[in-house]
C-alpha cells in the first residue's frame, strides 16, 4: 500500500511554499529508501504556479505573484476547493514519463466516473477533460517531474473551487478551451474531502503493485 500524508484539507489550506518543502523532504526520503512511496494530499492557499514552459504572455497581467516551479507544463492556479495530489513514487525502469502521466489521468477519470462525471482524455493535451457539445473544459491538470527515478508534483482536481482566478491567466497555455469543476458539472457541491477517499483507493489500485524495496 502507498503511504499517505493528508495535510490541509478543507479549513486548513497549506501555503504553496510549505507544501513544496514537505514534498522535497518526502522525495528525498523515498529516493534514499527511508520511506515507502508516498502521496501527499492537500488544498493550497490561492497561488499561481508556472512550469518551465510558461511564456510571458500566459502570466497574470495585473501583477499577481507567480511561483516558478521545476515541474513540466505551464501556468496554473491552486487554491481552496481543489484537491492537489503529489504522488512521490519510484517508477520502474526504464522510466516512462508519458506512461506515468497517462496512468494518473486514468486514476482521475475513474474517480470522476464514480461520482457520475464523464471525464476523458483529449489527444495532444495532458490532464482530464469534460467534452460536451464539442466544447472542451479541463477538470484536472497534471504537471510532474521525475528526479532520481522518483516522481514529484502531480495533479490538481477541480472540486468546488472558484473559476474566477483562471480568467487572469492562460491556464496550462491553452487558449481555445475552458475550465470546470465537479461541482459545476454535477450541480451540487463536491469538496476535496468528499473525493479524497476515492482518490486514495484508485491510487492504491494503480500504483501499489509497483512498490520497489
């Protein structure tokens, strides 16, 4: 079974810098063999984070601070109402980064399906999408890094968060699609705490057999 660190769900959102410090410490412990593969689940205080491929015109134009991080992908937003997961997992050799991203997408698609949300992949775009009447809306973003064979960063699943912060950026560098949440799709409030157990169960099913001593 994977180990879990649950910190900052619901009323206790975690500042991004604190979450990143925790993530790095756990990553080092997994790399060194001092702890098993671990998943950190949390909600962040509101923050924009920019991956290595973010271009200047995708950033906020109103001076809103942005944290530059060492993951793949482009700029996105994190904040209350969004379930953020950082799987820190040793991948089998040879490391298949794209395959790992597809597996995360599959986990989230299955979780969404359990709540009656029809999530899907969109060719050429990472993450999980809601496609209705030809319109694509992103419901979960994925941005990862692999160092010393162990993953960092991960996914952000929109549960009950506001969508207003996305209006200030070009989310994930995509100009021709929208963003949505589970709450908006279902017409009822679904919080990160409501979804966390299902996420744990699917991550266990997908990644526990891959644990390496």
